[in-house]
C-alpha cells in the first residue's frame, strides 16, 4: 500500500490545481463568491455533469445567464414571466420540465433555510459514518413537494444502488477544503472523512486496475468499497483521491 499511496499522492498533487478549474464543471460555481450562489451554481453544474465537458460548461453558463448572473436572488425573487426563456433550455435528457422543478424546489428551500446544506443535513451536525444517509435524506426532501415523475432520474440515491457520482462530486466541492482552492469547503456539518469518492465508469476502470475494487461496476456498493480502501491511504480525506483517479482516467487514459 505504501507504493500505491506514493503513486496516488503524486497524482493528487498533479491534478488538484486551479489550472484545471477552467475545463471542469467546477468552474461554474467558481464564478461566484456568495455562498448561496456557489451552492446553486454547483448543484446545477454537478447535476448536468455528464457528456462533453465543454458542452456541460457552456450550457451551465447559459443557465446562469438566464438567472441574470445572480442565481440565489433569481430563485427567491423571480416572477413567473421571467421563467419563459427557460422553456427552451435542455442538456441531454435534462429539459425545461426538470429545470422548472429544480427552480421551484430551490425557492421552496431557500425561503426556509439560508443554506442548501440543510437539505442534506437538517440537524446541527452529521454523525453517520459516511454521507449515505445525507444523500438519501436529500433525495426524499427534494421530491417531498409535488414534482414531475421524470425528474427523479436526475437525482440519484443509494437506495437504488446508484453510485451517486454527481451528488458525491457536489458534496466534495462543498465540503472539502485545502490550500489549492479547487474545492470550496463552505459546508461544515459534514466532515471530509465522511465523503464517498465519486465513482463513474472511468474511475471504476482505474480503481479496478489498481486493485482497489474487484470489478468495474459503477454502483453504490463499489463506491463504498473504493472509499474504504482509500481511507487506508488517508483516513481524514479519502475523497481527495478523486483527483488522482479521475486524472488517471480522463487525462492519462490509464
């Protein structure tokens, strides 16, 4: 494990850098400084983060422009007529029906709470071993008001054995913090040690090659298994190795 730790730590140093922000969906929340704007922009960037990264970033920027560059203010104070331009928005299977429900839910939430963190952790502190229950709570709460059935496919849950890659990536952005400044670390109820490493088919392939998991299935069970192995390398911050595994897969075709 010592050799593996040295190898992955070196890759973290290589890829956990601001220079990579501009070509990653995390560039969208990095356009803002207000906590709620970062949360909202980050959620949309994470949910839409599948497919070509340039297309993801361009579509997210269009969405932020539709909100006047102030997503939190728009969510809280928009008038119905201001939603008309949103009917033409689409990103892959995410369409206007989904988008309008996201806006409705976010307004419902922010009229009650200051932070989207409360949608994951309603109490003062999150005490579970990992974020499984926080994600399950978020899914249930997100769909606790009247909603289109089709929109459920855009918010994953461990209950369905989904790897929940995009939600785990969003949580990494919000919870982790280090001197490199890629992740925001603006949420404090969840600790970095409780994060689950984001797992998709590319990360699963790299992890299987490194013998961190024994198959390439992108599911919740493998995400938990992978994170447990990564905790052997860094118990306080296992999700930091997302940089290494993603970089090996996406940049180096490892």
